[in-house]
C-alpha cells in the first residue's frame, strides 16, 4: 500500500524512526539514534513490529534490550500512527483508481497486501474512499497470515481466495526489496519494483525483480 498505491511521503517510516528514537532516549541510549535511511533500508515492507526489531538489530544492543525496546517502540508507533495518518497526510498516487478500473475491466483481480495490521490498513482505505468490492477486490494484511514478508503467505492467501492455482498468473508489485522477495518466493510470473516509495533502484535491484517502474500506473501501457 504505502509507497506503491498510496502516497504518504514515507510517513510510516518517519513514524517508525521517531518511535525508535523516542524509546532509545528514554532508555538512556540517545547515542544510538536511527536515521530515516536506516529505517527504509531494513524496515521497508515488513510487518511493523518485525521492522522495528530488524532496525534495532542493526545497533550495538544486547538481545534483551532489542526485545524490550522493540515492544516499547512498537506500542509507541501504533499510537503515533493513529494521528499521523489522516486525509491531509496521504492520498492515492495520481491515476491509481483508474489503473484499478482498467485491471478489473480486463478480467484481473486487484488485491492489496500490506505489512500493516488490519486496523491501520482499513483506516487507510476509509481515508482514501476505497473499499473491498469496489476499487479493489481484496485486502490482505499481516494479521491474516502466520508469516509476513518475505514469506509468500499473503500472496498464497490471495490466490486461494480467487481460485488461482498457478502463481505464474500473478503479478506482484511493491516499493521495497522484501516485496520483491515475497513475489519471488511465491513464484509469481511477474515481480515488479516501483520507485515511488521506500527504496531506490539500486536497493531494489539486489532482489532481482523482473523490472523496475518509476510508478505503478506505468502498468497501463502493458494492459
């Protein structure tokens, strides 16, 4: 969602950064502040608690500190995101609704999958005026599966919902390397990176996407 279909200026990772730095300061570890770049590199696309854990794991901290700080930072993140996301801070990327319409008119199903929990993901849909059964055919969140990205569980669940047996018929697109890894692990027929969100072309290329687009709406040219 964020960075691929939803334009929020990396607000989610800025919120992750601020939550981590807040708890580090409270724990007397203000010398270990994290940057937005670090959060984007090691947290992009992941279920958000796992993202925070993996970011903290890049610091010189004990395992016990990482676990404790992860829980505290994740709790702070959820509270902060409640107010960070609103109609003034996010919007759909230009032309996204039209792309969804074109995909659906061509007989394809449009599924959003996300590392957000269901509450946050559904709040985003409400703010954008999107709904399952209208703009998109399904929404699958980290809450719906046992294993988040890079595991293929969310894609497998989407395939099951729409009776798709051959993963080569699935296109997966995302703005992070872990999105690409997820698509490759699911055996998707086409796995695309997009440059509208968290990571740059060099970072995405490490995960061997089939192609990298400037923005997802460039798909219109291929339908």
